C-alpha cells in the first residue's frame, strides 16, 4: 500500500474497528474523510447477487465516464477477468478481511495508468457483514485522466492486508431486515456520504485531473 488515499482510509478504518474484525458502518463519519470522499466507494452484498455499488465518489465516476452507482463491481473489469475481482470483493465481506488490489486502467485510445484499490469490510450489525468500503486511486496524475474515460480495469495482483484466521460471517438475508438493530438502507455513513457527494455532482474533481 503506497498511495496517500489508501493509507489514510485504511488507517481510519483500523482505528474505528479497534479489536473487532470490522467496524459497524454507522461509526464511519464522512466529515473525517471528506478530503478523500471523491476516491471512495461502497459496495453492497445482497443475497444471491454479486457485489454492487451503493455509492461511488465523483473522481471514480469521472474516471469511468459515467455514474456507476447501482452497477455491479464486475462492470469495472475486463470481461475475461470479471470472476477474480468479484471473488475478492465477495471474500472481503464473507471472511471479513481487507484486501489490496493493484490494477491497470485502459482507455479506448490505449492509454493506461496503474491504480491501487483497497477493500475494507463493514458490518451492518455485529452479526452481518454486507458492506465494503473501498478506494480507487491512480499511482500518478495525468492530464488525460477524467477527460478520457477508462474502458476497463485489468487485475494485476491482489493480497490480503494482514494474516488472520478466516472467520465466515453470516450472509446478509432479507429475513434479518426485521431485526431492529440492523440499520435500514440510507442510514448512517451511507446517507451522510450521499449528501456530501450530491453537493459535488456535476463538478470536476481537481484530484482526478
């Protein structure tokens, strides 16, 4: 892990989780990471579905040339590589362990840039890990990034960020939505982050330039 955004968000995630394997999502405060929100995203794992974007920062959407909220995580990756990134993201939530991905983004003209992606699990409750907090950061700044969209990301390598005994979390289930301790969609961090990102909608993020 070498990029400033990656280090900052992972350090913050580590502080929040303390001795737990992952923090509760409602503990995360957007104001604490406001300066890197454009490079952050949240994935959601629904029953019998692949991970999907609940939120995506403006810098990430600018890189891809579209709003990716609601799309599957697979939509970012080269068609021949979809299974591995999806398996990694799903594993982060299923086994509650963070991971680091190094990837290369390619534009339609053939330009390319190396990226660093960190994936960190979040819990909806003490029994359910169905969210993932992530960041996507280029290793260098280039004028074409944000003006020439990326066609896809190609996975270069990945690794767990530290070793720990694998612990399988209970899969998210609609049956658990009636549990009053599980925050409903839009509560906590997700809602606050959405408000901040909405204020930035339509603005070109200077960090992506």
